C-alpha cells in the first residue's frame, strides 16, 4: 500500500495513514447530546463569550459525520441555527474538515451551499475534528418518495424534475469554473506532474482504501482494479470537482423546488471534470421509468452530456467518461463494502447498523461493473 500513498495527493495519503493508525483503538461511542452541548458552550465561551447556546439536538442520517443542530444567540441579535459536523473515529469515507471548510468558503455567493463559520481542525474542543456551519432548510427527496439507501433510485417526478435539473447542472458548471489556484484553497494540491496524474491520484486513493479495508475478495473488483490501472486516461483540463455530485446530496424547497444547498463537499478535490460527470451518471443513483433512464432522475445520459457541453464549451471525451464510469462504480463499492463495513466491524462509527445495512448495496455496484467492463466499444 505504501507505493500507492506515495503517488496520490499528500493530504489524502495523510488521511489514509490516520485511518490505519485508528485501527488499534477501542470501540467508539456515539456522542452524548448533553456532552456536545457542554463542549459547544466551552467553544463559544472562547469564540463568542456573550453568546448563548441552546436547543442542541442530534440530526438524523449521516454515515460519515456525527451532526448536531443548535441555536446560538448573542446579545442584541436574533437567534440563529447552526450545524456541528464532527468526525467519528472512522467514517464511511475518510475526509478532512479543513478542506471541507475551505471549499465551502470559496463557493459562497456562487453556489448554494452551507456557509462554514467556525473550524476546530484538531478537535481541541470537540475531541474530534469539527466544523460548524449555518443551518440550511430543505429536503433531499419528496416526502412521498420511498426510503432507499444512499440515494439509490431516488425518484423526484414532476414538477421537481423540471424545477431542479437546470440549477443542479448550473451549480456543477460554476464549481468547475472556479479558480482552483486561489490561495483560499491552500489545503488542495493540483495533480500537475503529468497528464495522467489526475486519474492516477484518484484511483490510488481508492485502491489504498480497498487494500486497507477490504472485507472479502471479489473477482469483479480485482478485474476492475486491473482495468483501471491499465487504462488510465490523460486529463486535458483540471477543475475543482465535488466528488459526490448526485440527487440526495442537495437540499431543495418542497414548495418551490428551488435548490437551497449543495451538500457533502468532503470529497472535493482538483481533478478531471469527467469524474464528476460520471459520478452523476451512475445508474444505481438514477431512475428507470417506462424504459427510460434518468441520471439522478433529472437527465437522460445524452441530454446531461450535451447540456454540460453547451454550458461550458468543453468536449466530453466518451472514452475518458467511460473510464470514470468504471471508477465511480469501483469507488462506491469500496465506500459501502470496504470502508463502511470495516468501520462497522471495528465499532468505530456511530452508525454501525446503518453502515452494515448500506453494505448490502454492494452487489448493485458489482453488477454495474460487469455491465461497464463488458461494453465492447470501450474494450
């Protein structure tokens, strides 16, 4: 695994080394709301001494972070709601709160996203690295939609499909257009060493996590890994990518259909725009209706590609896109069937039952890999 760590973004290699070091530690207990309230009061005792913390409550969901919502009120000000996001001992994905804080700060005013306000990078106050951001209202799916794991097969239907599709793509276009050389993104390093480094750094990150967290051997996963190593594409243009861009990772207003916030920025990095496109197009995250597939229940595959090309002036290379189609399925398999199950088995996460449940989706991504690797036009 060490050779993989030597050929990926240094910040990502640091995260994997940290995850490996956590393995010897005892089980992790979910945070007690009363203890979190006490920690918040100590934190704001230093940051905003006149402010009062109240109404601390755990937020539902969240396999990667423990989340609590609370109210903060300073003298002479209206009360405001905030969200505290903290790392558990091990998450379903290993990420960095500093990087999350930086990217969220940079996209403010450009893309609807929670505004980060405070950072406890080393866990001085909360025991684990944490970020505090403004609370944003909204839902991730219509109340009438069936409950499904990890956003699989989320159905929006009309009128939401028509209302959401344009702002959903517009936010991606704007993200891909930001200046990733900004000094405000100092935690991010660009893969500029050679034209294949963007794909190689991404692939090696997921290969290293698989090597660390693998629960069982699967021939299709071995085949996919070999194929990905053999077919690493050149990157023609580097952009800032989200890394987890799909329905289920944004909030929208159920009355108007307006997107109120793009969520889950922790996998953001500088890379190839084809990677974000392919992830949105993962079939397991989309919907089949009357024989028609819609990516994230918003666009047909060809409509999504054509609309992105028209909005950006970029050309989507179909062979490169296929590479990232395979990498996306490979990546999500590792998230649910390696990282998630490994964290649950070690009892290092506050959502052990959820992680075990989500692990049952692994065959969906293995089946997708079988489909993708069998496509003769990309053999």
